[in-house]
């Protein structure tokens, strides 16, 4: 928009569009790409505007854009950006609000003629795609895919900033499906994993001829039942031996340690269920 400051997202968006249309030659294109590189913050990330604080969405989007536009992942620009991304993701929880939605406004006009245009960005899918596009096999990719699966399990995603609303944002669902597709396309690059399944609260990759595949497909509920059954069986079958052994250790440090371990296991199991 005329009279507005150059913006990180719009510049990157135009660069990606022109690249996919095969219109990525010429001085103007190279100047815009160089401007985006020069707008990188000293910490390695990008913000909404040059010299604004780095954020996950803009950093991921710029990494994706610049690598698509021919900048190698070995170049210092991308190396520093990935360093910032790794550090940021190590500091936050996968359910952190900064991964849900980023909102920016672009203002046009003055006074009563001012128009505010909102841009919503669903951040988590871009984190997934950024890592996968650069071949980074981080555990955060699996954790993020699981979260995205849970949020889109009903075939749609509620507005990230309006909980329990009936507003279904197409952009959030589109970005999520794009992340799923990128994950699917990367199967051959994940040590020849055949498919990925949800098991015991995490995403696991299994090979095509994995002997344990039938066991893995058993639901969590069945495994919990088997575990409880085995504990009850062992306690009732060997109660006398357990009682005798316990009398010999209950006053010792070993007994106190065992009590602490058992209590921790019970509490953890209760929280996970």
C-alpha cells in the first residue's frame, strides 16, 4: 500500500508467489530478497517490521521464503535463523499461546478514513513445515503434529482467539492440512518409517516390517487394563512373600526409596489417565 512501511510478511508473501509463478528474475525481485535478508534481527529472527522483536511466525515464514528463493540452509542467514528457532522452541511449551495465533493489523488512511486490516496467522503449522522443509527431525515436529491432529479431529478448527465459538477459520484449517501434507510427504526421510501412530500420548514412527506393529495398534485403554491386571495378580499371588520381604526393609533407606518411587508412579499414572 502506498505510503505504508515495507512489511516482513507481505514482502515474503510476494516473493514466494512470484517464485511459484516463475517470475523470480530481475533486479526488483533480487532487491526485495536482499531487503528481507537485511531485515533480519541480530538474534537471528524476524519481527512484524524491521527492528521489531523477533517472533515465531515471521521467523518461520522468512526461513521458508528465503530457502524457497534459493538461499542455502548452510548460509549464515538461515543458520542464525534456525538457531533462534531452536532456542525459542526449547523455551516454550507446545501449547503456548504464542504458537496458537499471531494477529497483526495494517492501517491505511487517517482520522475517520482509517482502515485496519487484520491478518491472523496460525503459528504451529508453520513451525512444523519449517523444520520439515529443512530436513530437521526434531521431537517438536511429532509433538506439534499430535496437537494439530487433536485440534482438527472434528474436521475443522475453532478460531484460535475465540474459544468455544462457531467461527471456523479456513486459514487455520488450510495451514494445518498443509502441515499434515508436508509431514506425509517426508515419510521417506524419516529412517524409512512406514507410518506414524498415536500411542501412549505421543506420535511414534514404525517400520513396515516392525514385529511390534500389532501390539502398538492396541488401544491405550487395553494396555492400562493389562497393567492393572498384572499388578493385582502379582500382589495377590505373592502377598505372603511380599509381606515378609517388606518387613525386612520398611525401616531402611531402601524401603523409604521404594515408597517414594511407588508414590511417584501412582501419581503420574493418575495424571496421565
